C-alpha cells in the first residue's frame, strides 16, 4: 500500500481509498447477502415442508446464532491482525495469527458443541411445549456439529479479506448457497432417492455446507497464497499469537452479542404488544437486516484498509480510509432511506400472503417501522463503521463496553419506557433501538477520531504506535 503521508493530497488519497474500499467491500457485501440467501432458503423450504418444522427451526436457529456470534470474535480478530502484518510484509505473523485463530475457533467449537446436545432441556426450561422443545432440540444438536467448521470458515474469510482477496469469499459463499439449496431440496423432502428427513435434513444440509466451505477456502489458500504456508506445522501451538488473538477477539464477540441481544429482546417486547405488531416488526427487522449487509461489508473493508495503515504507521492513509469509509456508508444509508420511505408497501408486501386478513394492518405497521428504520440508518451505518475502524487499529475492549452501555443501559430502557409507560407501543420500541444505535455511533466514532486521528500523541498508547 502506498504511503500517503506527505506525498499525496488528502482529496486524492481519500479517492484512492474509496476505490479500494469499493473493490474490497462489494464482494463482501455480496457474500453477506449470499449468506442471508442460505438462511432464507432454509426458512422457505421448511415452511413448504411443515409449519411445525419451521417453528422448531425458528426457535433453535437464533439460539445457535447467538452462541456462534460469541465465538466468532476470534475469527474477526484475525482480520485486522493479518492486515497489519501483511502491510509490513511480515509473512510469518500472518501465518501465526491465522493459525491460532483457527485453533481458538476449534477449541470454542469443541467446548460448546456438547452443550447443544441438551437443547431439548433448554427449550423445555424456556417454557416451550414438549413437542416443540423436542424438535428444536434435535435441530440445534445437528447444527452444533457444524459449529466448528462454521467458525473455521469465518477465520478463513477474515484471512482472505485482510489480504484483499474478497472475490474468493464471494465465490465460495455463492457455491455454498447453491449446494445448500440442492441439499435442502433433496434431504428435507426426500427427493432424488434420498430418505425424507424433514427438519433433520435441513440441519445436515447446513453442516455439509459448512464443511464444503472449509475445504474450498483451505484449498484456495494453499494454492493462491503459498508464501504464507498457512497449514505448515499446524499442530504446533504458538502461545504468544494465541494470546494476542484471544485478547483482541473475545471483546469483539461480546460487542456483537450486546448488539444482537438488543434486537432479539426487542422482538420479545414486541410480542407483549401483540401478534400483528410482532409480525410487522419481524418483517421490517428482516428487511433492515438485509440492507445492513451493505454497511457491514464496507465496515469490514475499512477494517482491512485501516489495519494495513495501522501496521505501516501511516496516519494519513488511516485518515483517508476512515473518511472514505464514513462517506460511502452514509451514501449507502441515503439510498436505503429513499427505498424505505419510497416503497414500504412493496417491501413489506413481499413477506405477507395477499389473502391474509391481517395484511392491511401489517402493511400499515410495517411502513411505520420502516420509517423509523430509515431514521436509524445514519446511526446504524455510523456505529458499524466506527466499530470496524476501531478493530482496524486493534481497539476492541473499550468498544465492547461502549456497546454494552449504549444498547443495554440506554437503548433497552428507553425502548421499554417509550413502548409501555409512555404508551407508544411498537413505535416506541423502535425509537428506543434508534437511541441505542445513536449512542453507540456517537461514542465509537468519537473514540476513533479523537484517539487515533486528531490527537497523534494519544494514539501511541495502543501498539503498534505511529
């Protein structure tokens, strides 16, 4: 990466970084959308198969995802660490941190997978019916077999992202999505001579898809990046790198858990409002989650570019990457806002049966929720970009605390107060989510700019110093 400090006008540097962010980020956005397509395929096919199977998957899936997110911090920590090492030409450290990221992901998977075999007991304790608890327990126990390979896929995606080889991630994710759809069709319904396995078939299809992804990414890494000798002496521990990835990674998992937990609990509160508001909430949240993938891909691209600049001690490039990332994410937010405000009925209507008697009410409430979602697009884009930039400079502990305070100490109480004591119902809950996102955005952006860009002397407290 070219050194820009003192050699390139700021506007030209920002333009160059914008092009790099688009080049890296667009394949990441595509891969995230392909991942959403995998989940959507499972939902649609299980819905076609049997409503009870869909209900069990809807109960078990989010629980599995929360446990997965907590462990994914180690994989995400690999991204800025590899980016910084690659920026300085330290091939050995690229191998060390990636290998220990895989180690930590495997160890986490080995610890939590046995716990998922007690899913039936967990769902029973949550007050679910015996039949639903049994089905959900079976499903999550099968998904658990894919926990370790799923986390390994995350590590490899971080590795390729940091090396700016994001097209490989897109290709593999699209291939996995295609394989998952084929396996779902064959194993859920018993097509092409396979036994009809229903819910179990969906679970096994997911596990096979994760294993397929690991093999493809590991093979591509061996062929495409032989200089790093990624799997050489893989069995040897590297406790120094192990500790570095662990210290950087576990707060990332905690931060993700805080954010996802807020939105999950918002669904619980919406259920207190009523069934139709909950349905409208779920649809609006699904739409917002899909568009969020644009911000997430750009944020990860900013992590990579910022991480490289951080490793090279190039403050001007770090600043240019940050400015470009924020502006691109804000531009995406404007486009999404126009979409949400301009075509709410079209978007919500895609998820509702035209013959459903509750359709008019769902469309009305969903349009209101999307209007609030349009409001928090600016804050959502700013908070995920702030988190990505901070990861690029290896700053994860304080952002975890900021996220916990913003979402759980501020956002959740405000959502509850506006929704119930203030009598605003579902709209109040969504406004509370907006407040939480706004606080997270303001605090993370403030920390990044004041600590790492505007006050150079203070930046030296976090290695590697400029």
